[in-house]
C-alpha cells in the first residue's frame, strides 16, 4: 500500500510542500524566535518549489528558477506583522530578512554556475502525459501564491518607510555603495528567466545563453568581492572569491585546454585567492570598513 494514497492528506502536503514551508515553518520560526527553523523552512520551501516545477519537462523552468530568489531577496518581516505576530516580528526585525537574502544570493549563484556550463543543447521541452498536466494545473495554486508574495515583497521594497535601521535617506545612501543590490538582483533574475524562456519557447540560443551566463556569473562574483571589501564582511568577500575561482577552474576543466595551461591556471587561482585573502585581512586590521548601520551590515549576503 502507498504511504500517501490518492486523495490523502499526505499526498496533498507533499504536493504543496512550498506552501507548508512558507505558512507553517516560517510562522513557527517567529513563534520560537529561531533563525535555524526559519532557514530550514525557507530551504524546504525553495527546494520543494524547484523540484515540483522541474517535474514538468521544462514547461515551467523559468518560474522554478526566477521565483525563489526573487521571493527571498524581497522578503520582509512586515509580511507577518499583523495581530499577535506584530510583537514577535518587531523583536526579530532584520534577522530573518538577512537569512532570506543570503539564501537568495546562494540560489542565484548556483543557478548562474550551473547554466554557465555548455548544457543548453540538452534544455528542451518534453511531452507531458495527462497525469502530469493535471499535476501542473494543481500546482498553479502554489505558483499563484508564491508569485503574489513575491510581488508584494518587491512593492514593499519601494516603500519609503520600509527600512531597517536609520532613515530612508540614510538607507538609500548606504544602498548606493552596494554592487549586489535590489536592481542588480532583479536584473539578473529577469535576464536568466528571459534567456531560458527564449531558448525553450522561441528559438534555441545555446551559444548565446552559455556566454551570457558566464558573463553574469563573472560580474556577480566580482560584485560580491567588491561588497565584501567595502563593508568588511568576510562571508561576502570569501563567497565571491570562491565563486570566481570556481567559475575559472570549471571553464578550464570543461573545455579542451592543454595540461600545462590548466596547471598554470590552477596555481594562479590558488595564489591569487591566498594573496587577496591576506590583503583583505590586513586591510581589516589596519582600517575600519565603510561605516554602515549594524542592521545593513547584517543584511550583507
């Protein structure tokens, strides 16, 4: 017998796990004041949403790639500030938002890295049988709710009163030095979604898609390094350095290059990362990073 027979509550929970993660685990995280529960709930919602949409033979891959990072980058504690939850969200103001933005950056980094490989030739729309079409229709509810929350979050980004620490003018000034900011993330998500949609539904663009993803991956990693240096945040700096080194090494392994050149690139990446890291640590010791509000520094990816 099946663990989750047809029409059972277990089957419904499995099929709508993104909504369970959003509306069960995240409120539970506020109730328990636990960043760990929030992170696990967000990861469960993100991965289940991605897995559910990838089952449909490429027919909804653009939404699977675009909605999770867009939702978590625009996440606001204000979404849960109603009734008895208002006090709990005010106590945890900014902490869960910082976790959500880090997850958005990690997801976007993984997407850019995966699609920077020459795999676009294998991206094709498959044929869906009747059962999968029915499943896709049932999953439209999840897509609509996640899309509505994402749109609401991005609309709140433009709200002048929605700032975390400091006046709106102060927050705008501190946002200017960041390379990885809301316009940058929005542009990357839109470009990735547009490229995938064009490749699958309009005309194949394997070469252009691969080159575009590599360019975006390079610029995104450089932006993370730059923000880490400007804010003095080790996590951001080393994350960008690792992403940049990984992309260079991956290109050398993917394409048919000479053994001597590969060895030279490996050594160069290693030495470059060590030198950059030592210089970064010395800079932190000798000078103070850019003066920013503590809440803004917590939100650094």
